[in-house]
C-alpha cells in the first residue's frame, strides 16, 4: 500500500475555521473513494499544542490506480485552486494496524525518523513505540529520503510532548 500526504503550512493568523468548514462541507466526498483504505483530514492549530497552523491530510491507498485518479482526474485540482501548487509526499507502508475502534480516531501523533546508512537493511528495526489506548498505527517509509514516519491514532488526546500532534476532523473509510 502507498501513503500520500501534502502539508499546507498556513499563516499564524489564518482563520482555521475556513479549513474546518471546508472539511465539514466536503470531507464526505472521499468516503468510499476507489482504492482508498482511508483518508484522515488533519489539521494543527497554533497555540493548541502546536507551533503552527496547517492542513495536512494523510491518505493510505490500496492500489496506485485510485491515487492516480485522485491526483490527475481533477480532485487534487481543488487543492491547487485553493492553496497553490503543493508537493505530495509519497511513501510505502510497512505496518498498518487499524483497531476495531479506528473510526473513532480524533488525534494523530506523527513521529519522524532517519534511516541511517548501514551495511545491510536485513531485519531493520523501525523502533515502533508502544502506546496504550491507541486506535491504529501506520508506519510509512521513503527510501528516496531514507526516512520513515510513524502515525499513531488516538480517540483521546495523547499527552506526549515535542511531537507533531494533529486533530482528525474527518476520516474517510473504505467500508
């Protein structure tokens, strides 16, 4: 499975209600989207345990055809029209764990790591942290950048500091 995310950094004085209303009015449009396992509509808000405002949805695709449809058949054009040209980060998944209560996810903790140069990658340890009360966890790696990210989903706000914490405003699922 492939992962896709674009991170739109917004000014400190940006009215985040614009993004919240956009998601409230349009989030359902990716429910049951072809080849989409899920899309998490994510935001961070300055002074709400974050240093900046951002909109950065996370997609997990079961097949590349659905991702290609989203990017090249007009859906991503809405992002370009609203926010300008955006780079899309693409990665491969190495772990996807969605618990029975995954649909109740309201927060995501993103942790980023470097894969250091080494003599071999056989049995590489992604050092996935264990949390209590999480609703899901996805590990995405990118060999182009030799980096990986761990996204841990929670129903309730986690207390871990010094990490990227996002609110989930809508979760589009395949079922």
